[in-house]
C-alpha cells in the first residue's frame, strides 16, 4: 500500500498538472514517477521552479519521463463531410533541417522558451538531462502496444464509446441525461472516420455555459474523441507500469469504463489520504490545498519532506486494503499510552462525535472509553504515545504545523 504511483496530466483548475497533488504523493508514496509533456514540464518549471524540481530528482528519488510529443485529433471537411483521425504532434523539430531534435536539445528548446536563454539555463539543462528519461507517443511510450491503431480499435466499440461520451459530458453537467440516448459511434471513411451520434451538442453547450458562465469549454465530437484517446493511453500505461496511476478525473473515468484496477486503486488510496487529513486536521486545509493556494511554497514542502523518512517507511509497511486512518489509530494507541498523558505536547482538535467515528473505523475503544464525550472545544494532550517513534510524532508535529499554519486556515 502506498508503494508507488505514476502521475500524468493531473490538471488543476485549467493547469496541466497539479503541483499540490505531486507534493502529497511525494509525502505518502515510496516512489513517485512523473510522466511530463512540454505543457506540464513548462508549468512545473514556472510553478515550483527548476531548483525545487531538481531537488525532487536528486534528493528524494522522484522520477521524470519526458514525453516530447502528444496525440492530437485531426479533423477535415471533405465534400461537406466532417472526418476525424488520431495523429501525433511535436514542437521538438529543428527549424533548419526539419529533423527531430536529440534528447538534450529537446530540453534546451523547452528550457530556453520557459526560462530564457542564459548560462544558468544551460546548467539546468545539463543537470536535468542527467536525471530525466525520454520517451514519446511515436514510440508508444516504450510499451509493447501499437497505441494509435489500438485506440482506433477502442473507438469501434460502441458500448465503450457511449459510456465514455457520457463521462466526458457529465464532467461538466453531472445531472445531464440525453433524451435521445448516448450514441457515439465511429464510422470508417477511407483512412479516416466519421462520428455518428445522437447527442445535441448545441443544447449541451448552452447548458455548460449556463452552469459554468466563466468557462471557455466547448464540447465537440473532437473533444470527446480526445478524451477517449487520453483515457485509452492511460489505461495502457497503467498496465505497463503495473502500479497506481493518477491522471485527470475525466480520463480516469473513461479508463475505468474499460475496468482498470491500477487506476481504481489510486482513486481509493487518494480518498483514504483525504479522509486521513480531514479527520486529523479538522478545519485545516490539506497539503495539496496549502500548496495550490500559494499559502505554502514547494520549497516549504521540500523542507517538510526532508523530515518525513520514518513516516514514509511506516506508510510503506501498511498492509494493502487497510484503511490509512484505521492503521494510524491502531499504531498510536498500541501499548500503555494512557500512562504517557501529559499537560504539554501534541494537540488534536476533534469535532463532536468523532470518537464514535474512530471506533467504527478502528474499534480500539478510544472514542467511547469512560463515557468520553468530545466537542469542538475539547482537546487532549499527549506527550509520548508509545516508547520510541510512532507516526503521530510526525503527523501532529511537522505535518500539522505545515498545514495549520496556512494563511487560509480558520
């Protein structure tokens, strides 16, 4: 449990990748592997800075695979008929020769564009080249799949495309139900294909505009094909890496329509992490929220990460399918902890009735012991819960300080 995770395109509020999500993954998982394209790598260089990103690679064993190209939906109108195909595009092309740039030159091109041409940029390129792995859509991400033909085959499965179209639309309109059904069928048309659909896109987009007046999203057949393409790629990459796999919510749903255990495991574990933080840090933001809001910098987080090795080792020892909160509660209350109560130390702020909830999750008797009734103002102080280190030393110390000192914390 919490052994390793691969992260690709976990967008946040229009951003290509979620730096707060990366921080939580670094804290809770033993191994974190980022699959970055030009957009997501550029964003991280701007958002957290090249120095912090380099520290993740050099000091904390994060991995980065840089994918210089990406899939694109090609649409054409022939004799009044709109056709589609799936292609591969890249900007890593030498302008003079028209040839694909080498690996270091690919990074140099992107870093110059983001950071500007300078000696410092050249040094960053050299250091990052030593740590980054390179791959591409064109080479099928290094898998044994022939991706684009396989995705075209997936699009021929009408049961799958109907569910995928529904997920793509309900991402913006959760309660929307198409009165004319969800038909979204691929029809071969020479080397390309058409889309035969019952969906009323004018009506759908008018509802999107009503419910999300500030969005510039326009749902089209091409957009749904793109979402399906990304979901199919994620499905195959999660199988290839044989580990938990994090991606965008819509892509995750589409991949789950093909029943993928690795993505489901990631969803379940992140729900576990959210519950863990919500219960233990009542009324406080999460690590992810603290970073995404700007209240905490990524450099602040790296300082926290430097203090987390024992906590990370403890996470690595949790049995799969065990509740994180239940295991934590069990471990901190094992032993003669009642003898360790003291007037100073670690404080937990608990909402009314939380003791009952904890008993349901982990029946240790802590919540209902001696008729204990908790209110929002109640706290209890524990100096040492057991002899030696236990996870509460980090959680209620450095981690709680990181979260509860956020500017937006009530």
